[in-house]
C-alpha cells in the first residue's frame, strides 16, 4: 500500500492575495510548506513539482523565480560529484522587511 503524507499545506494571506504571484505558484508555495514541515526545508526537485502539477519544468522554474523574487522563499543549492542538490526554505514574513524587501 502506498503511504500518503499527512502533512498539511499553509498558504499565508500575503501569498494568497499577492497579485504578482500566479495561482500555480501559490499552490506550489502551499506544497513547499507541507514538504518543509518534516525537515525544515523542501527537498523537491523541479521534476517532482512538474509531475505533481502536470506542467512543464519551465513553468515550475517560473513559479519558483516569482516566489523567490517576491521574498517568500530562499534557495540553497550545492554542487557535489553526483550532481546538484537544492533546498527550498520559507522566509518568515517578519524577516521579509528586515532584509529590505517589501510587498
């Protein structure tokens, strides 16, 4: 039997009502919150999200770019001998203003 995660997604009001963010990016933000609940970061690849939402990887790249540029997520990418590895971190919104980004 396939195990389904029991994590729940949270889409904060500032993300929900941000008119610069597409609906798909907002849904993906919710998925990132769910996947971050266990380890404190999201490990999912663009391919994982593309299969999940049945869209092209370029669409996922655009969604991630918009969430990053809007100050909702931060990416930590590392290179290794086996390839690259990315962690996606949520940016607490109280920090958003500290680092000089506004809505």
